[in-house]
């Protein structure tokens, strides 16, 4: 064991894993908090929907597409002044969360919009016929009906965020990606590289497993 | 009572105005089962959705029980919609909620009721549609007929005065269709509910409706009591629907006519006269010989009727027709 992983400092790995989990948790939380309303708004203002509004939809759509088309590594750097403005630092876990959210929220919003479009229009019509307000239609019918789709969207987003956190290592965010680059790549410590990659793989597997299980649990079809 | 005053609906599709409903006057009396029949695209679905303003009218006024629905604002419209139940072809139940929660939804949305009262009301509604045993199931675990019964329970939850049925039996097999229609007739009778239903099957109209309107290309082409419209259709579209129901086409009828000799009559019996041994006694008294070319004995809602196509020869034809008419039979001469 010690000869096989000669360069691996397990305590460092533990700290890096913790950093990755913190970045993932924090950024996922804010991604959902921002992306869910954005996705609902995209859906509602979209063509032939409850609040069809072409200019607003076009604007939201443009912003979302722009953020999504920007490579994350560029976004990380471009965002530095803004990140410093809201978190006081561009380093560490706190410094990584704003660019992670900026990168993932538009992606998540699009997935939410798609999940909501999957809801049968007849459900909306039936709820309208009951005399529901728009707020009631969203919270009592649309979101519960789209729940499996939204959970699947959270899962995909979480996994995307895992790979983003690894990239955030490049600009000094810490975490497993940071470890992989500094030790595994720059110092040719292959064993560190292997351990971090395996840990990231395990993390992705766990996330996908939880997501799939929740989707099955909430699917009544 | 539902009144349409010159109500019209036009859709704007890629810069062009497509009329879905031409200016229409219509009157649906309270307590009736009113059927709208037409092929797809005839405008019946639009007409139905105008009643609770799921579609906004392009012109005209809709008055329901003295209230001008077209003039209602958002809050007024939501209040009005709670007095109008609706069921759908594809049921439109929430797949994420149990049967009981689906039925409770309109009550929860309306608010102002403690959950104990809602639970009691839901239990009562499920009892009515005979689904008490399935309260905790999800819609996906039910058959089509059961889903539609959940839909009916849900539509009745807020105690509406009007029930709109959008092709409510079109996705069901014939046996289940019968059960659902029976349930609709039952709630119409027991709760005094006005029911407006749309369908493309004459059979649905025949079984439960009191009044019928036939639609074609955005207008009502024929309207009246079901017995009159069904037994003596005037408009070609109505005639096609009736022939479709009788599974008889115009060619078969022509062929039967070509083969028969003598005068050809169509006799329509209604009510009790259906069961009288009239034909035999008239034939004996007038010396007329008859042969039956086609015929059917059936019911329109609760009224028995018979319709026979006969060829007659010999004897006193005029006297025979006179006697039939005197006995309350509608006599139509198809060929002299």
C-alpha cells in the first residue's frame, strides 16, 4: 500500500475531498435556487405558454445561451472581479462558488424548462378549469408533475458541477481537481492522479445512483 | 341556463385569420344533457371551451345563469370556473397525486375549508363514483374507465351546476363508455346538473342526451330534441352521422330499394306504439302485403323507438298509410 501510493498524503486527499464536496453542495444549492425560478420563467414566457412574452423570452434565452456557450475555464477567469465583489476573494471554496453557479444555473434552467414542457398541456387546462390562479397552477400542478424530470435535471447538473469543480482547481479553488493538477500532473505523481480520478468517479456514481433512485421513487407512471 | 349571443372565435395562425366558430346563437336549458356532435375541426371543442373561457371569444356574449361570462375579470372568472366542472378525453389527472388528492385538488385550490371537511367530501365523492377502494392509488394504476370516474368525481368536487364533457368517452372501450354514460345520466338526474358534452359518435348522443346540436365547419347546422334530430335528420351532415351509427351506407339503401318492388315507406314508431302489433293488423284490414327491407328497434335515452323500411304491394295503400298515421306512426314515402 505504502509503496504503491508513495506520494499520496491521505490527509491532503481527505481535505481536498471535503473542499470538493463543499464546492459541489454550495454551488448546487445556489444553482437550484437561481436556476429553478429562471427555468419556470423561461417556460412560462415561452411560445404558446401561459405568459407568452416574446421579448422577455428572447432576452432570457439569449443570456442563458451566452453563459452556456462560454467555455467554463474562460468564465472562471472573466468572473474574477465579480467574484471578489460578492465573496471578497477569488480563491478557495468561496471564490469558486460564483463562477460555478454562473456556469451551471443557465444549464439547469434549460433542463427545468424542458422538464416543464414535458408536462401534458391537458393538466394545465384541467387546473385552469378548476379556477386556479397562475401561482396555484405552477405550485400545485406543474412543479409536482415535473418533479421526476426536475430531479433528473438536478442530478445531471450536480455531475456537471463535479467536473466544473475539478476545473476550478486551475484558478486556485482547491479540491480534488486542484490536487490532481498540482501533484498528479505538474509533479508527475501518477498515484495522486489515479486516487483523485477514482474518487471523482465514485462521487459521480453516487450522485447518479441517488438521482436515479429519487426519480424512480417520484415517478408514478 | 347557458346562452350564446352571436359568439364567434377566430384563431390567428401565421398572419391569417382562421374562423373556428362563426357567430352563433345557442341556448342550453338548465338540467339538460346537451350534446354537440361534429367531426374533428367542426368547432365543437372550441364552443365547449368558450363556456368556461378556456378559449377567449373573439366576439359576442356568453351568459350563464344571468351572468355575462365574457365580462368577468380574473377573480370573477376563477370564481365562475369553480361552478363549472370539466372532464376530458384523456382524463388529465395529475400523475403525481393519488386518486384522493386528485379529487381534493379543486377544493384545496378554492381554499377556505378545513382539511377534515375536504377529506369527508372526497370520501363522499369517491363513494358516488364507486372508487372508495382505490383512494390511495395513483392514476397510472387504474383502468381508463376508472380514471374517467376519478375525473368525474374531481369535476363534481366543488358542487358545480354545469359539467362540461370534452369527448369524455372517446378514449374508452364500448363497455366502459356505457358505464361512464350511465354515471353521467345518473348525476344529471340526481344532482340536477346541466351537462354539455361533445362527441363524434351518434350513439353517445342517442343514449344520454336530451337536446343535440350538429356542427359543421364552425357553425351549428341542425339543432333540436334528440328524438327529432335522430329519427328525422334534415341536414346532410346529420344524415351521415345517423347512417354511420346505423352502419348503413347510402349505397346499401339504394341497393335494397332497387331490389324491392312496389311503394317503399319508412315508418318511425315512438314510445309505446313501438310495442303495438300495428303492422299486422293494418295489413289484414287493408289487404296490403309488406316485406321489411331494413329495420331497427332501439332506445333514445329512455324512449323506445322503431324504424322500419318496408315495401308495400297490393290492397289499399292509401288506407294503410292513413291507418298508420292515425296510430301515431311517422310515415315517410321513400318511393312512390
